[in-house]
DNA sequence: ATACAGATCGGT
DNA sequence: CCGATCTGTATA
């Protein structure tokens, strides 16, 4: 398995969001090496997307990374207590990003359990195990990702990067609207969320009945 | 200087 | 459904 290079990230956030499904996110920390498979993403399409932090070319200290080159991490604090991790897409001055919404734990689950619940994995209920990383705030807590990693270059960093893997079966990928963007008017309805349907680690699944 | 809302989560 | 909790951002 190999690390994607810079050109891999130089695509629209919509394309990148689909392309990284099934890839691995690796973070090497003092707690050990932790790896999760990316099973859910959302695209934030930049200056015309009312759900995006960079909507209307909103360039501030917080959103600055998105205006830079692709392949860097955009990490912000939400609701005063959780972090969300994004990967910057597209080219410089095109502020698009992909939010990582859920991971399937692959390696370092013992450390993840400690960071999430302050207890060891074998004392976790089944629900707690799937709850390790099935949401954007949860996965940052489990993988020890915070604003100290903001701006980090996933192409060159030895500590945090992606590893590419075979794409999932196309039939297994569901497209839906994004979560918790009720303020975004028409953008509420944009089909910018993607997930691997067979994964039990997806945060919210679409109601397929009815 | 102040006000206010938020790309979430966990418990009722 | 509701509250936690605090920063980033806008407004004045």
C-alpha cells in the first residue's frame, strides 16, 4: 500500500470524497500507531457551498489552510469540545475540503479505547466498540487528532498520512445529503455525503425502507 | 467589547 | 429532545 502523492489530492472535494473511501488514515502518536479505514466522508465545495466554512470566500485564521495547497489537514474545534478533521482538496486558492465522518478501526484499538473511554478494549461493550470512531468528533478523539495537527501536510508528514487501498465495490457506496447543516438553505439538499453501506461504523444510515 | 451560533455527542 | 462548553466570527 502506498501514500497518495500531491496530485492525487488535486481534485474537487466531491471527487476526493469518493476517492478516499476505503483508504486508511494513519496517525503515529505517543500512544502508538493508530489506523482506521475511511468509511464515510462529506464534500464541502467551497465558495458557493453555503454549508462550507469557506462559503463566500470567507478567509479567516481558522479557514486559512483550505486556501492553501491540497493534501493538508484542516482541523477545527466544534461546539467548544470536539474536533473535526478534513482533507484539503483542489488547488491553491480554491478552498474545498473533505470531512472525514467515520472510520473503521484497524490498528491501535487498545489506545483508541483508552482515549475514548479511559478503559481497556476488553471492558468495552459491543456498542462502545462500534462507537470508537463512528462520527467526526469521535474519530478525532480515538485517533488523538486535535488542532495541533491543523495544517499538517499528509503528503510529507511521517506522523499522519493516508494509505491507498482498493476502492470498495461501487454497489456498496451510498450517496446522501450531509449531516447537521440545517442552516445551509439550498445546499441542504446537495448529495455530497458518501459512505460504505456494509460498514457497521457509519454514523447515520439513510432510511432505505418506504 | 460584546453577542451568538455551531460540519457533535451523550444522556433522558 | 436537550444541555454541555468555548472558540471563531461578525457587528458595533
